[in-house]
C-alpha cells in the first residue's frame, strides 16, 4: 500500500550518518494518506486517524523487533524472579545450617557423641595401630641416639650419672610430642591441615639433607668426596640431621595417627560439607542473577528506545498533517 522511501521523520534508520549532515531517517511514506485526510471535516478525528495510521505504519516496519524485545524482557524478568527466589531460599537454608559438624558424624553417619574403636573403619583401625607402633619405635630410636651420643662424649658427669644422659636424651621424644600437639592450637580444620603439610614438607627437606650427609660420612664403595675442599667434617651435621629427622618423622607418624583418630573423636569438628556446597551454590546463583539483571536492563533500555522512536514517528506525522492543513487553509480562505 505505502511505498518505503527516505523522508524527514523521527523513525531511526539504523545507519550511521556522516558528521555535519542533517539526520535523515527511513520510514513509511504517509504523504498520500495525509493529503486525503486534509478534507476530513473534523480536525480532532483527523488527528486521531493520523496517529492510528502512523502507528500502524511504524509497526509494519519495526513492530516485530519491539514485540521480540518485549517478549525477551518478560522472559528474562521471569528468570530474574525465579533466581531471586532460589537465592533467598538458599540463603535462608544456609543460615539454618551449621557451619561445622562433628567429625564422627561425617565419617560414620551416626549422631553418637562417642564412637567405639570397633565401629571404626577397618583400614583406619589398621593404620592407626601401625602409625602408633611406628611412632613409639621412632621415639625410642631418637632417645637411644641421643643417649649413645651423650655417653660416647666421654663426659664424666654422664659416665658417673647415666640417668642424667637418659633424662637429657628424652628431649627427642618430648620434642616430637610438642611438634604434634602444636597442631591442636589451630581452631579450624583447614589450618591444622596446612600445619600438617608444612611439617611433612620440612621432614622431606631434612631427609634429603640427612641422606647427603650420610652418604658423605659412610660412602661404602663410592667416593667419599662430595663437598669441595678437603678436611670437611660432616659428623656434627650428620648427628644434627639424624636427631632432627627422628623428631620430625615421629611427629609425622603421630600426626598421621591423630588425623585418623580425629575422624571419630567426640570433640573434633570439621567444616560442614552441606554448608560449603550451599555457599558455592549461592555464589554461582548471585553471579547468574547479576548477568540476568544486566541482560534485563539492556532489553528494557532497547524497548524504551523503540517505544520512543514509535511515538516520535507518530508525533512527526501529526506535525506534518497540521502543517499541511495550515497551508491548505492558507491557500483557500474558508472564512465568510
């Protein structure tokens, strides 16, 4: 019905215009309709007809996009509402969930305050006893190593009072106990895990140093020269590394046994996995909600632009009609 051509209206063209040139936009040509409506006897009804016709013409050109944007905005709005509801429910649920739970409840699934040794997992029972025996053996080796070194020093005070050497040698197992018990000063399970890893790492470093010193001091069939220079005495360093390694190894074994025992200890708590999972879900949902709100804002903005363009086009056609009507009345004087 109406031919599309370039006219000076308020409908956007979607094309970039060069700087300095007046804005010219693409829209339906209503010249024929405006010319015919000039003869309408009622000016107000004519203006209403122009508004209706301009709206229909704009809808034919860009109405589909406006409907699509509106439908997408409504769909995204529903998603935002659902995501906000889910987020509120998750936050309420997390507030009602304990941050920590007894370790025994997590590992056994029972709410009992005290878990008997017979209810432990079979592997845990085996390794707990094994690590306990190895800890005792390692502490005994550390004590005997110190005792032998003190007696071999030839100091009269130790030779005459062997119990002094035995008491002083007890510093090795006592040091291992101290290193292990330090882990209980940490409040959270994560901090205890970090401390345990640090002790294990330090043990590996000392073990590497001890192995190098041991090979240098007792080369066997290999070359005894591992260090630059001559006359290097590795014996004191080897003794120190031996004592430190015995303390650290005993501590590691006890820490490993304590880790198993903590699974069933009545006063030992760990982070509630359900609380952690809820926190992760809340974080993901908040990110999704933020993206949905951003998308919804963009759609609402685009819809506002399209609706403003539609109204501007209608206003432009009404103004064009009134200008034509004024020229028509000026050309033909209808006054008495």
